[in-house]
């Protein structure tokens, strides 16, 4: 029954063939247009007006932007609120701003820290270190610099993988852990099903993909987001602008795609981590039309104390597709059930 459920879930990937083709055609068009532009000789030099640089988005007024040097690189984060620390880790196609709708309420109960992962936005984009074990150590060092010994931790998408690697390495310093709508490389049987169906895993990991998308981040992201979403146009104009900006910074797409290029190493690391199951309470939060079908059972393979949250009517972009339920369920897990 579980196998059929997983297989049924991933048939949804294939049912979105039209969207896949649309994105594929978009990529081919981008490559073709770039090639034509290079081959067409200039007829005349005309004055051009550069597009003004878009400023980074700001968090709520009780938050501030900050940076820290960890593991030899700069990590950008926003911080605000009061109470025990709650660290929120974003995923691909978004940055720290994915949490912005939740920050006002969460900050009433927690000191909330939302970093930009290495490779995107205002964080550095080094050549290496994109395995989730290393990315988790970035966050751990940041937490240590801020003076916190124990945290609550939530991660979405790639952030789920980083959050798990954090909890697996530094379990004694994590009170509670929420894993949101993704899965863990190397943990079967779900991993092979996804890897075989999610074509973008291979494209993003391809070394040339960053150069193909560079300069066309808007076209790329706006065509990719619907592939794994369910609600039509879930992002506000401000969110759309900020997410595109965060990946359009120099080296952004190339570095972020390296998160996917590290999956083979992540799988090896996770098989080692999984030999010792997590003991802290874990919330497996999946969208009704994406990870809800498998995430609870998937999480039980690596953790002892798992509860579930199914986000109604949502695809992969949980926070934007059903903000109210995500906020309610996160607060119930991290705060009300203390």
C-alpha cells in the first residue's frame, strides 16, 4: 500500500508534462536567443539605459539584516523577535524572504533567525562546500556566534536537507525539528522514485546549467515554480521580485545549482547519519499535492519521534500556498506543545 502511495504521488510529476515541456522550450529559447545575439553583428551603437539594481527586500520592522563570517565565508541573515531561538532554513527558488509572512507572528514567541544559504542572495558563493553536511555547519557556526546553545529548527526543500544534517550532527543542540516538503538524498525507497521522476534534479546538477540560466533568472524561475506548485500564482509581486533578485546576483544560479550537484555526497552522508535515529520531536510537514503522501514514513526512517502535518490544498510552496495552516501548525509544534 505504501509503495503504491509513493508511486501514485510521483505520477503527479509525470502528469505535469505540459509544464515540463514549457520550461524545456523556454530553456531552448534562451539558449537560441543568446546564440543569435552573439552571432548578429552590431549595426549601430545607440545609448542604452541600464535597469536600476533592485534593492534587497526588508523584513518586518522588528527584524534587521546582519552578516556573519562562518567557515571562512559570509552568511547573510535576518533576525528579530524575542524568546528561544527558532532557525528557519529556505530552499531552492526562494531565499530567507520565503518566511516573511510568518515572521510577525513567530517573532512574538521566538527569536527568529532566517539565513540565506551559501550560494544565494547576499551570502557568499564559494567554489565548494555545497554538501548539506557543510551547509549545516555554516548554520551551526552562525548559531554559536549568536550565543545560542539550543535551537528549534525548520527547513523547507533544500533547507529540509540542511536541517536534517544539522540535527544529525548536532542533535543535542536541537530542541525540535520541522522538515517541510522535500526528502533526504540516499534514503530509500522514496529517494530513487523522486530522482527518477524529477528531471530538474539532473538539469540543476549539470555544470553548464548556471551559464544557460544566467541573465534569464526571471524567465527560468517563473516557469519552474508552477512545476511543483498547486495553487496558481501563490507568490506576491514583492516575493516574486525578491526571489528573482536573490538568484540574479552575480554567481547566484551557478552556486545554487551546486546544491543539487552535491546530492550524491549528501546520500552517502545521510546513510551514515541514519544509523543513529534522531531523538528530538520531529514534525513532517508536507503539501497535500506534493510530499504529504510520503514524508511522515520517510522521516520515520531517520527519526524516532515523528508527528505529521498535511497542508491542505498546497503543492510544494507551502508557506505561500497555505500560509494560515503552516503558521498554525508550526506554532502548535514549536510553542503550544512545549
